[in-house]
C-alpha cells in the first residue's frame, strides 16, 4: 500500500514533483478536525452520540450511530474533497507514504488488532470481506469447506457461491443443540469430529447474532493445532471486534473478517480482513486493486504479477466513499483512548445485568450463555406466548429499541452497549416483565 501516484498512474511530471499540491492541504484537514474529546467516563462517551433521547437504543450492534470523533473526521475529509476533489484524493491515495491515508487507516487498525499494517485489507463490509476470502481460496473439485449451522446468511452464501464455482462442496454441522448449555469442551469436540480428509477450510463465527454465544476461538484454534496443522480457519468476527478484549492477530485464526460499523463505532461502509503474509499468499484476488504496485507494473508489461499475493492486492479498487474509509481511523483511536479492556468490561457488565434480570422471569427463556466467557454484547431470548417480533413491537411501544435475529429460527434480542446505562437495562428488564404478563 506504499505506492506513489508517480509510480502507479504516471501523472504529469509537474504534479508528480508536487508543484500543484497545496502544501497545507492535510494541515488544513487536521486543523478542521477537533481533538479527541474527554472519554474518561461513560457519560462523556454517551455524549458523543446524537441518538434520539426519546428511545433506549438496544440495537446499536446492528449498525451504530457515528460518535462525534467519527462524524468530525468524515466531515473534515468530505469538506476537503468537496473543495479540491482531485488534489485531495490524489495526495491521499497515490502520493508519498507520509500522506497516504489508506496506510494510516491500516496502521490504526493493525495497532488495535496487534498485527502489521501491510497485513490489513480495507473493505466495505463483513459480507464483502468473507466473499473475497472464500472466492480467493484455491479450491478444486473434491475439496470441502466446513462451516456451522449457526452462521449468518452472508457467511453461508459466500461459501456456497465459492464452492459452486470451484466444483467443491460445503458442509454445515451444529456445534451445540442449545447455545445456553454449550461448553468450550463440547464445542471443540464437535468441531474436531466434523473435520474430514477433504476439509480445506473451516468457517466460524466469533459471536453468533442468532443466539449471542461467543465461541472460545483461542481455545478452539489451540486444540486443533495441537493435533497437527488444521484446515484454514476463517472467522467472521464482526460482533466480537470492539466488544471483546482480545488480540485478534494472536487468536490463531488464518483470516479475520469484520465490519467496523457495529461495535467498533466506525463509519458505515467500512470493514477489514486481517491475515498474515503467508496466508495472503495463498489467496487469489477477485477484484482489481488500486493499492499494489506490482499489479500495475504487471498490467503495463502485459504479464502476471511476479510477487506473492498480499493484502493490498486483495483490497477492492475503484473510487469509494473515501471520507468514510479514511474516517475509520478515528473509530480505532477512540477505542484506544477509551481502553479496549475497559470497553469490554463495560459491555460485559451491562449484559450480565440484563441476563441476571431476565433469568428471574419464569416466562423468559434465554438462548445466550449466562457466562460472560461464552457471550459478548447481545442477549437472545424468548417470551412464553409471544412471537419474537411481537416482543420487539411491544418493547418499541415502550420506547425500547430491540431486534429479532434474521435466521430460520428467530429470537428477540437486546444488546446493551456503550450508549446504554444500567438504569436503561433495568428499564428493559422491567418492560420484558410487563409484556410477559
């Protein structure tokens, strides 16, 4: 991702020499972006959002409201592009490394993940990330991709489409019958038993939006590797990133895919894939990129790229909503200032409070494990005598925004996050008690 415009698109010499670039362009953008606010307590954190105060928002995990640091970053970049679209994008995308904004965003993300900037691929959604990885796998007829019955539509469809094109197969297995009763040992045992001689890759989901269970990914990968080199492990991590205190780069997965517009509080339409250099080299790109120098040189010479595949070569090229992509760095800086461990502890505390309150209601059945070690930021449940959508509608009538899980078997969901207070959690518990009769 370190190529220059001079190298990549062969612009006129005068521009390449910098004679047309306003020296204060990025200084102006920085000057228009307020400093990171005081985030020392949760009231100050909640003040960064412009959510409608008439409601208690328990569905921020679906798509988050932009907090002030993210809004400010987006607007600063948007103003710069609107004032001077060519020069702003030119310098931000294709000039020197010091001003290359995709590199700056990748660096912020890598610092949070515990990895390297050159191993971060910038994408636009978890769905796009998963599709890029699965379609990039060198699958052939007879190969199998193993996944679970609990994964999201986007995960299943990415595998189905990729295996169909390659003449390979996909197989789904359950990791548990009841998420609330699952254990680390039983999950690992089922997964190990399901792996077959044709299994080339395993698709897993860190936190299931269907039931709220959080897979013990670090324990799973350690157990699989203890028995030898396992198939490639591809993780949908969108509901764990930003809600769990974990170092993604050391979890043991081969590819980590996640959007940033949920728990990370990032701009809508921003996402990532992380993998190390060895794993990136095993994939084949699907979409032309704008960030890998070798790709352009190969095109100019009418040949195939001569170097191994990498994250920059996998990143979808074209012109995007750059102000959103560049503004993603602000979300990761905001999380770093709040503190990863502190954020995770707050989310866990609110969810523990919710689960404790719901557990006292004899007409409620929770499908999310009570243990915070096997859950994260959302709680899935049923109320006797009511359909999940009826639960959500009755909560909405009480100005509490909940959601249903978009699966064949659906549940009501409440997801306490940084925008909520303990008092709001108590209010939600009370409202569920009221509607349960």
